[in-house]
C-alpha cells in the first residue's frame, strides 16, 4: 500500500513552501489537490494550490458522497470551506501522495484511509517569528486582510493545542527555523518510512 504524507502546521509556519519544495525534490509523491470555496488569491493558480469552486459544486459532491473531509471557517471575509474529495485522484494500491491540511482534516483522512496509510508531518515555528512572517506576507497583497490574519493566528492556539496534538497522535515535529535544514529532515524521514522503488511514479 502507498502512503499519504500529510503536512500540517499553524498559519505562516511555512507549510505551503515546504509542500511546494517537497513536490520538486520528491517527484515520487503525487499531489492531492484540495477544493475550496474561498476566493483565489494573487499568485495562486486553479488546480495548483486548490480547486476553486462554489457552494453548488460542493453540494453536488456531498450528494454523491464523494467528500472525504470538510472544514468550514467563519472568517472576516465570510464562510470559507475546504474539502478533500474522492474524485479519482487517490489510488494507494499504486502510488504515494503528498497532501496538506489541518489536524481536523488529518483525523478525517485517517478515518477514511486508516491511520497506517496517512503519515503526519507537523511543522512548527516560534509564535513571534510566525507572526512576523504572516504580517509580511499579508502586506504583499493588494488588499491586505489583517483582521483575518489575526483571527487565524489566535485560532491556531486552540486548533493546534498540545491536547489536540496528543489526541491526533502527533509525536514527530519539524522545526522550520532554517528552511533547508527542515526540508532535509522531512525528506530523510519520508525515505526512512517508504521504499519508493516498490511503487509507480
């Protein structure tokens, strides 16, 4: 069986950059593209970061019982939803995968695919550094949404509490202080678990 390597972390922990770099360095891992109802951001591409869809599309997928996990966020800009769909992307008999999500979505993925097939990769950054990164990133947007940034930052403390991490079975953590070192550690960790020679690319 293949495995799904599932990247998680608080906002501005660098998980998106790590996800993109792992795709370059480990092409054996196929990407699972999630769906979202939130508006596309500058520098994002449909089908790359997410599939950007509307509520009607989500309802149709739910009616067909093809939604594996669904998250809703009551943001300063409205309710945004993110979900993983059983849309033919995932075939663990043949391939290994790389995905990104939250603790909540990780739990749903393990319930759907079994805990043995979903490997958590939890990325951490000290809160002060993380906040500075978040503000700097938001400043680059044409219309910065600082209120939403603050909401996400505060929500992370509850979402990724030590209690929740323990409940989810998260033991290994990767410190993203030095990006190259963090990527190297994650790549090595994946190689220790997985024999890519036994799966198709």
